[in-house]
C-alpha cells in the first residue's frame, strides 16, 4: 500500500508528543489562502476547527460573521476537550487536500477560538483537530515512536456517516461553511 497521508510525530519543548497533519493551502475566502495544521486526536469524538483557522483578523467582518453564526445557530453541540470547551456547530467545506488525500466534503465542528493568557498577555488560539469521526475511516500504520502513515481512506463511508449524523438522539445536519468551491 502507498502513503496518502502522514501524521508527523513531533516532540515539543514541553516534552509532549503530538501528531500533526498539514493540509495544502486553499482559498475559501477571496484573497485569504489558508492551510490547516491539524492535530491527530483519537480522544476527540469529532473533528474541530475554530474560526481563526479561516480568518485570522479578529476585528474583520468575516471573523465576526463566523462567530455570530456559532452564537445564533440553535442546532449546536456541546464539547469539552483539552483544547477548550463550549458549543460548536456542524459545518463542512469542499475539496480539502491533505497530502495525497482529497476529501470531497470535510465535516467538522466549528467553534470559537480559545482565549489564552501567556505572560499576562491575552490572545486567541485556534483549534484544529482530526477526531475519531475522521480517523475511523483511515487505514493506517503506526510503528513504535514514529509517524502515523495512512494508506487508505474510505471517502464514501466517511460521507455516509456524516450525512446521517445523530447527536443525543437528534439527527444533525452539516451545512456548508462557504458557498464557494475551494480553488
């Protein structure tokens, strides 16, 4: 089998080990090309992206619009993770490419950015997690103290799972975050 995606093993300054997955740059908002730096997170039941992954300027109209969409959506999901807690809304984006894997519709929980304080200075940290709802559709290898190598991904079953997503007994619908196609 061939490698289509790699979660790179990294040891950080604090001694913690994380597995990172980077997407290829894509433009969902005109003149704003972005790439996602996901953390492979088997403990997250759902993949998560926070607003700053799409718009970095917290004072911009686009940023405020995305935050407002979370606050006003009545179909929300409560979450609690090591990266933060609160409520999020189900969203999807089209044509996300991670390494050699093209994901036709990528499903995730859109959440507000997490407010952090470092050295007395406040800032907003973005969150980007590939959760079990994504990982379950990957066939991968993981050697001891090494990268995670994904050899195959079942796009069909991944989409089917999310098209009939049920949360606390309610059928939940993922809505398109943007109406434009990724370029």
